[in-house]
């Protein structure tokens, strides 16, 4: 039970960091890693969005 509780707390802390909360506890290296992770995530999100937009445009052009 303790291990599970610790894992949940770690996940919650990571989630807060991803949302821009509780950043005061992070050092410079951790902030840089978080920034890289966010940039990578944003890149994937934009790529997926572009795929969906292209698909939508193609479908509209077929009509």
C-alpha cells in the first residue's frame, strides 16, 4: 500500500509540474527537462492536429 501511495503522489507531483504548478521545488536541470518534455509533447500535439486538419480538408474537397 505504501508503494502505491508513493507512486500516486509522484504522479500527482509530475502532473502539477506539467500544469505549471509547484515549480519552485525544481532545480535548473529539472526545469530544463520539464521544458524539453513539454516542447516534445507540444510537437506531437501539433502534428496530430495538422493530420486531422489535412484529413478534414481532403474530405471537404471530395464533396
